[in-house]
């Protein structure tokens, strides 16, 4: 099979197309013919040498968390999945034994990790992590869901977002940001999204954002958001100086949920404002397999259409990463092997 592997952790120029042996399923696994695999910021961090999980000693490294396709072969002990089934992979890897694996949610497993291997024509994957796809859900749509949309959905749940709430999403034109805006609307909430690009904000409005603000300066954004109203919840995938911005625009009792460090790994916050106004800061990472199942149902019902900016053949995987690096896209980028 052909695969797009990371031969050097130097950015998009480190992607190479290589031939690899076809995968064989182990016990409890199936081989999936990959029809679509979406890019995530996690993959770009690995490719750029910025990940603490993968270093040069692991090269050539086959990444790709989010993949969908058709089952080609099943391994020993697999009964719930059959050849020809269409499915999307929940990329969670867990110990299966700890309190959170037994009682949930499994994304809190102390040994939580992620599957890698989607940027290829086929992949051997755990059968029990497959979510079936109805005929009405395409592989490209499905591959957009497991990281960005599941993360945003779980954040909204962690923030206890209710109909009528106002949700602030700084940096709202990437995968998690777009998903947050779309899903907030599905939940009946209102949203404010920001971006440095007017064209991207126009598209974000088309996707359901109730208010958009152009800019990146926290002071300017703070003033603009406050003119709109007090936020009930903030989805913060940026961190850095945007954490205090998020807390500043929250109303009394508001909730800020953080899932990333795109703007910096540390944040300085006003503790007095936090406790005197009963605000909450909540950490959140990924989501659950149940979240993914619910999102597939939303797509099947026609309530959610994942935003796909562009698709690329396997040979152009490096080009896809260039687009992500240069922030040219809104929503998801998907490789279609």
C-alpha cells in the first residue's frame, strides 16, 4: 500500500509518499480501506517537531488520527464488524482497566493515547473503536468528526451550554472553532466568533455564527465582545493571553473550557475576578466514543454538515499541511487516499 509518512520532522517538506506492506489484522482488529483521513493540528505539531510525543527517533512516522472507510478484513475474535461494513474510527487508545475506562468517561484514562496511521491506503484498527456509518454519511464527512467536532461537542457539554446561552469562540475558523460555532447553534445557543480574516468570518456567519468580530488583539476583542453581551461560556482552544480575555467577557457564573495551547502553553489570570464572580475554568481533551456516535447521528439526520475546506489526494498530503500551516483554510482539510 501507499502511505504519506513523516520522514523528517521539519514541516510539510518532511512528508514522503512511500510503499509499505499491506497491514494484517491482529486479534480484535480489522483492516480498513481508508477512503478519507482528516488533518489535525496535532499532526502538524508532530510534523513540525513540536510534539512531546513523537521525535526523530520515530521516523518514518505514519500519522493520521481521524479516518473512515470500508472494512476489508477482520481478525480473530471480531464478531460485531463484518467485511464490507462502512465505519469511522474513534482514535482513542485506553488501558481498559482504570476507573475511567470502567465507569467513564474514557478520555480521562491515565494512559490515554491516540491512534496514528490514517494517512495511508489501509490501516489495521481496533474493531471496538469503530462507529458504523449509515449510507447517508459519506467517508469525507465522517473523517472530519473524531477530533475537531468531538472535542468541540465535549467542550460544550462540559460548559453546560443551554438554549439561549451566549458562547464566545476566539479563533473560530479552525477545526475546533468552526465545530464549536456549528454545534452551539444546534444546541440552541448563540455564538460569537473571531478571526483575523474578513472572508473567513463571512463564511463563519454562513455556518451559523450570530456575531463575528475581526481581529486578534485581546484588548480590542474584549471591547467588541462586551458590546455584544456577557458570555455564558467560552471555548478556548488558544490559551496564552486569550484565557484572560475569555474570563473577562464571561458573566457571573460563566464557564471557560480550555482544550489547546495554540497561542501559548501558559496563561496569567486574575484570580480575584475568578472567585468573586464564581467563574469556572475547565480542562477538556478530546471527548468520548459516545460523543462521536451522537455526531454521526446528527450528520445522518441532516442537522450537521461538517465544514470541509478542501480535499487532497494522498500524493498532495504535503500541500494539505502547507495550507494548515499557513492558515489558509476554514474548517477541515481531508486527504482521500
